[in-house]
């Protein structure tokens, strides 16, 4: 679990909900306090990240001390009180999948099991026997990867997940809608049709409209294994649901204390605590990713696709839960009431409770509401 010491160095920015203005505010951390730095120069996180030097801009702002950092990190989201929001606003929310060999094999298993967890264990044994660790050190899109692809086709185990896992083109999809992500202390949602699902602890890059990576944060790309496993055409239904995307607690801007190399070497810890006393520990190491973060960014933005308000990019996870929770051979799945904590020593902790999407607070504050609110506050 990351501690408050994490925030003693570095430049962190985020968003809070201020009931007194009935809207969001940009904040930074100073001496254990969250300071409101919202201004006409940067009324949104999109505007702040578009600055050529967002670090210098943040440090130059006087700010207004609003709340204690420790109190808000420990609090559950409450619309009647000041609380942390996801640290993004107008950015598109994109994600890359199948970027780690171990989780890639689990996607192949999901596909071959057609979303049926009862079949997963036997298929896992067969696929692992054929593939083993042969994919672990492969560079996606390399000539060596092409040879492995040919061999796997020969063995009859080729899959669309292997295609994006070791082929030249990364999987890039829209995880959620602009303004729809939830932040720390909020509930995350599972679509009620899913019976086999799991958290996905990931590092999320904050990228401006020019494709420049300005910082990073944590994310939970909630995953419905059975829904996507039935058909890849159900990916949108599996990924984009009410409260199914959690991001936070803050964006750590790249400065003299933190860089893309820290992202490349990051270790993420995962803890799932059930109301039934169940505890699961997991880990994801960015050192094992099969594509460099900048390659993933380049496959997302360029002449082929523009994002005038910038975007955030989930980069995939090494974590693939295979240990049984209840039924032998069915592996892990969430239960309502689970508490999920994703931590990194340089980015903090993202903590959320798991409910059904139909039980989470509905998403009602969109881009139009944000613009009207900012205009009413004289910030536009």
C-alpha cells in the first residue's frame, strides 16, 4: 500500500468536487493540503495538460487550500461533500489490451472457453503445454514474433488475441466515455450479465493533443471475462458500463523527480478484500510489457487519428487471476462489496468498492454540464 509519503515529492494534479460551486476544481498538493488552482488560464485538466510546461504552470499558481489530503484519500465519495474525482475531464479514455504475455494467454483461454469458466482450467493446461513460456521474451511485431506466429498457426492454436499480442498492430480501444470515469473512493461497476470478471491494475498515461506524454496515474480497467470471451465483438459491452472505469488518485506530471523511465520500471500491487474475508494479492510489472509505452501512444495518435482534447491511455496489465475463489477450476471472480486497491510507490493508491453497474451512482455530469458550470463561475 502506497503511503502519504508518496506525495511529498513530485508534481501532482487532480480534481475534486466542490459542493459550494456545484462543480469540479483542479487541485495540486502542497504540504499535505489540496489546493484549488482552477483559473481562466486552466479551467480544465485538458487545458492544464495542453501547457508546454504544465509543471512550471502548476508551481506558479498561488492556489487556495481546500482540504487535507489524508482526509480525502481516506473518504468515500459523497456528492454532498468535497471528494476526489478522476483526475481527467475532457480527455478521451483509450486502452490497450493484450500487452503482456501472461495475460495474453488468459485471453486465448477465455476465447477458447467461449466465456465459460468451467472450461478454463482444462484449456489452460492444453494451451500452456503448446505455448509454454515461448512468448515471454518476444518483441511484438518482430521477425522472431512472425516466426512464432507461423508455428502457432501450424499447431492450430492461433487466436485474435495472439495477433494483437505479438503481431505488429496493438489493440487500442475506447474504454469509456469522456467525463464518465470515477475516482478514488467511488464505487466501480460490473454489468449484471457478467458472472466471471476481475480487476485490471494498470498505469494510465496522460497525453496531450500533440501526442506528448505529460504524466501518469493509476487505473482499474474493470474486465468482464465471460462477456468478452463469448465474442470479441462484445468488447464494447464488456468494457464500457456505468462506473466501469476508475482512474486516480492524481496525475503525477513528468518533472525532475519522475519520468517515462519510472513508468517503464513501475511495479503495481493489487489487493482485493471481500466482505467474506477473502483476500487476493496480485502484482503487475511494467518491465514485462511487450510494447514500449511510446509505441502504444504512437499507435493511438498520429496522422491516422487526432485527439484535440488529448487522451489518457491504459497500457494493459500483467495480472491474470487464475487461483480459485470458490468453485474449483473456475478461478477468481468478483463479489459485490469487494474492495480493490491498486498501488504504486510513486503514484499512490486507487481504492474502490465493487458493485453492480446498476447499483452505482448514475453518471449525470457530462461535458455540457461542465461547460455550463465553468461559464457560470466566470472561468470561460
